[in-house]
């Protein structure tokens, strides 16, 4: 289940392998044990650690990119569509 949250409430990570966010919008995702993140194309979407275990994803321009998240022993990958 995917939650796009225009407010500043963090949600659990999506079960799907994709996240949709609009241009100029942000979504917060709660990821326990968050250690490191990487984004493929930062001209499409930006990612930042808002606070411990909370990832902020910002839509910059229409397109798709890949988000990699490292949390504990887990590696997760999502497609970000803006």
C-alpha cells in the first residue's frame, strides 16, 4: 500500500516497488533502521533524511528514477515516478 502524504506525517514504507509524487510535492516515508539512501536521477526527484528513520522524497520534474534504501541488513529499491 502506498501513501502519498502532502502533510508532514511519516508513513510506513510502501509494499509496492513504486512511489508516485507530484512535481513540487513531498512525501515522507518511515524506514526503521535507515542508514543510507541513493537516488538515480536527482533532476527528477530529490531525497533527504528528514530525521532519524524518516525519508523525505521531493518531486522535481516529470520522469522516473530509482531510489535505493539501505536499512539494517535490508536493501530496498523503488521506482519514483514524478
